[in-house]
């Protein structure tokens, strides 16, 4: 386990030494199979990694889940001693529930915020959300990044 986590921990330690732990955070996505990445023991790997983060006093740990069958939030939240951010696939209700239940200190909305630059106001009003156009993610130009309409019908600035 130590060798598998060493690169991440060495990089984080160098960043903390330079900028301070309160200015460094990490995002992890257990079991995300991007580019066919596979870990034979992901629960053990991520639990070990998060346990090792304790001494770094990081600003936050952001855990985003993409189809994992394990509840990594339940596994990892108790192991981290800083701000715990929960992301991926949340809606307003699930985010509010996670915060109220203490399962997260903050919730993260990536694609939802991209498609709804006024997301907090939409949540306040109970307004419908724009649907993110995933075909424009990671593409050149402004399309899909600055052209979603605001509640008042105008485009983004």
C-alpha cells in the first residue's frame, strides 16, 4: 500500500511544505475506470491513502464517486480530519441531506454548475436546471462553457 500511495503523498507533502496545508486540497475518485484504470483492492487503497493524509492538515478532501458500488463516503469520511467535500451526481435534496446528516462539510456540483451559472439562485427558487451538454465538455471555444442561459433568459457574460 505504501508504494501505491507514495507518489500522491510525496507530491502533497511538497505542496504543503511550499504553501501550507491550509492552501492544499485533494480530489479523489475511487473506482473511476477512466482509461480502463483498475485497482484490485480499491477500498483498502483509498482507506490507506486517506489515513495518510491526516498528518498533512490539508484544507479539504473532495471525494467524487462515478459508479462505485461501495459507499466510499461512509468509508473515508471518518478517516479524514479536515473539511470533507462530497461530489458527483448530487441534486439539491441529496446535497442538503448529506450536509444535514454530517456526511459532508460541503457539496460540489461540477456539471450542474457549469450548465447553471446561477445554480444557488435556481436552488433557492426551486427553478428547473439547464441540462449540461456533455458533448461540449473539454472542447475548445466557449460553447458549453459560457452559453447556458440564466434564469432571466440571458446568456452568460
